[in-house]
C-alpha cells in the first residue's frame, strides 16, 4: 500500500491554514461569511461550460481530518494547538448553491456560492478551485470541439497526457459537454460513460508486417474493427485491412501526415476495393480549429487527446473564490465586501443569477442581483434561475448524474444562436448585467 495519503485536506495551499490559524486566534473563525466562485473573463471565448461539481461535492462531503493529517500539521509547527483542536472537529456544515453541471456561464456568473462560518469556507478554497477550474476548462474545450465537428463522432483519448486522476476527471467533463466516448476505462467504471479504442503503432510494429498484425487484430476483435493504417505505407495497409476482413472492416484510423488529403486518397481506395461502408477516423493533436478545417473532407470521426484534456490552449477556467459578504460578529446581518484593486474588482454581496431568454428561446442576458426575490419588471420576459442548493447540513442535494448533466448541456447550449457558438466568436455571447436593488 502506498505511504501517500489520498485524503484531500492537505491537497491545498500553505496559506489556507496560516490564515485559518489567525482567524482562530483572533476569535473570528465562527463569523458567518459568503464566498463566491466566478471568472472575470472567458479567455476570448464566447461562453464557458460549468463542470466538476459532483466530484467536488463528494470530496467536500468527506473533507475531514484524521489523526495522520493532524499529526503531520503538528510535526511541521504550522498551526497553534487551538487550531489543531478546531481541525479535529471539522466537517463542512454550511450551504452551497451552484449552477448545474453542464450549464453555460459568462463573465462574473456566480457559478457557486458558499455560505458558512468563515473558517469552514476558507479552507475549501483550493480544493474548490482545483476541481472547477480544470473540469470547466476541459468541458468548454469539449463543447467547442463538438461544435466544430458539426455532428460527426468525437472520441476523447488524452489519458496519457495528464495525471491519472486528472485524466479521469477530464474524460467526465468532456462527456458532459458533448464528446461521444472516452478511451478511459475508469470513467466507465465510476459513471457508466461509454468507452472505445482502436490499436497502436506498437501493436503493428510487434509483427513482421501489417498483414499479420491485422490478421491477429481481426482474429481477436472480429472484422468490425478499426485499423491504424499509417505505420508504414497507407495504401498497402488499407489493402491489407480490406483483405483480412473481406471488406467488412468497421474503418481505418489516420494519425499523421496531411489528414485531409490522405483521407481523400483513403476514401477512394476503400471504395475501389468494395469497402464502401468503412469509416475513416483521424487523430493527432486535434483541437477545435483543426477539426473545423477537416469537416469538409471524407472523415467520419475524430479523436482528440492532448489538446482536449488540457483545455485546448486554456488549461484553467480562471475561476476565483472571493469573500463577498461577512457578519460583524455582533449580528446576523451580512455586510458586502469586495476587492477594489485595479483589474481585479468585483461586486460585493450575496448574489442570485437569472438568464433572460427571447421569445424564440435564445439567451439574451445574464442578470445578477443581490435580492433573492427580485423578479424582473416585465412579466412577459422569459428567464431561468441559475443557482440551486447543492449541499446543505453535510449532505449533497440534487445529485444529478453525468448523463443528466450531459443532457442539460445539450439543451442549454442551443440557447445560443449558432453564430455565437462559432469558435471564432471571441466575445461573450451575452452581456452580464448587475441589477441595482
């Protein structure tokens, strides 16, 4: 058994605990507070896709300190005895509201609100941002890749490009945002996400030639399989694949070279050999831009790996976790607080969000207010409330599964006109408005 702990309580930043120590010793640790998760911009994209929520809530549910973690913190003289005793009793008992997984978000959307005693909420900052920033970056990339594929099949296959657990979470996020299957088996075990795979160059290279490799592949997997045909010579490999299957192969995969032009040659050869139903899959560091350029070629499906699981150039969603309201210790009244630093400002106060829709059902505005009961003056205006309670009294509420999150993402992304979902549309698709109350 590994000597390393998988308890998430130390997967955090040093200063979370030194700040906590100061709060304990100053007597402020139990003051009620409100923290908010939001992103100030979309990194030149028109929307973001919120993901990572359920795995995060499951982590918070078991975020407690065992003797092992307490002993470690004591051994490095990081905290006072009072704070160590406080941690021994810790379990999160506050309230968390959030956007649903698969929901779209825009600049300053309050995708998560944490209401709790300040000490309870403070030490969750790093773990909250770790889950949400990575998963939402991948989900956003996946949505853009799916959009670029224009209805064609897309497979996620980036497990070997990131940390193993990150790969599992990335595959989950990608599926929520529209990717059809993943190569990662653990995601299937945990969440029932469909998996698929082809074959590698190493497999072909382990045989004297492609014909023998394809014969072994067919004997094991049957005729309806996909053959990797660019290990040596594409034309010879396609002929071998057709020969060993009698033309009944499911398809071929191209992983290098000029994928567009090579797909044309492959299609012509397959058809001339009678394999008219054989599909063509392409792979090779594909992102939304490369896929968009390839959709006019005779390509049936795409495999995206490295670019997808690292956010396709935007590896973090840019979410921050900010204190927006706190009591003064003498009453239950919350006082809004906010940063004023240039370039990093935000609105103080606990917020509520709605998305306004046109009569045609298209999103037109993200409205944020500090009044929970503030409904818009125009009763004919369509609006969706975006936050819902997801965690309270130590338990998860509204435990939507990954398939429900995927269905929700499919539905809400259609609220954006197609031109505003295009990968070259670099401004927020809708404005964010703070409503005065």
